[in-house]
């Protein structure tokens, strides 16, 4: 299944034309967008659009653009089960920011079901992250993919160097996205 995956930076593409030209079957957003950066997605109504919000999002644009919010939810499509986790590690006290403590994410993921595709803004701890709080990964997400490995995990949020990019963790394929990527999902 061919996916157009968007994260963190203005993609700079014509969404309708890209979907048509590349034969995209699903659109996945991984957060940190202003509504204006995703305008055009509302014109695409013949394929599903799913996503989660990032820590710099308003948390309000998905319904208007026809995007299904997968935060703490599962969804099945073409024989694959998708799930998602929004936000990042809490690094400031702004109550409007979409951020969680490490402990809150342990609670969210403790009974999470196994899925095929996991979409998240923030990566698992130790995978394409940094030690400073703002770009640190979630400990519980690493534990989750070790216990219940999805086939693919899609994330944005961080800025790993190409030479240090982790693309596999056990049986899970890790796909880092900044801007946009076209990814073949299993």
C-alpha cells in the first residue's frame, strides 16, 4: 500500500497532483503543522487520511481536512491495523501544548493492542532521538515495540543525522519523515 506521509515541515507539493501521479492509497500525517500547511488535503476524498498531532499543533485542524485522528485509537484498512500516539515528551509547562510525561505514556501504552502500523510524532527512546528533553523519545514506546512489535513505525519530530538514522529495530521497520515521503507499507 503506497502512503504519502507528512511530518514537521511544509511539504511543498501539490497534494491532489501527488496523490494522482504517485497512485497514493493512504495519507498519513505525523504532526507539527499549521492548518494552512495542509490546505488541499480537504480536496482529497477518495482515499483515507489518518494522523496524529505533534507538540506544536493546535489540535483542531483534522476534522476540517477530513483526517481521522488516531491518537489512542486503532483503525483497520486493507487488512492492516493502524494505531497512533500524538505529542512528545513534556519539556515545558504550557498546558495547551500536546506533550506527555514519560509516566503518562507508560499508562497510555500499558494495555495497547498489537498493530501492524504505529504512527507517532515522537519516536521511541534511543531511536532517532536526542537526550535533551525536547527531542527525547518515549521510554514506554520503546518497551511497546519490543513487546508487541508492529511491522512499521512512522515518526517525525526529531532531526537525526543520516549516518545515525535507525531504520530497523528487531522486526519493526522504522520510517523517519521530515516534510514528506512516499512509503510502501507492508
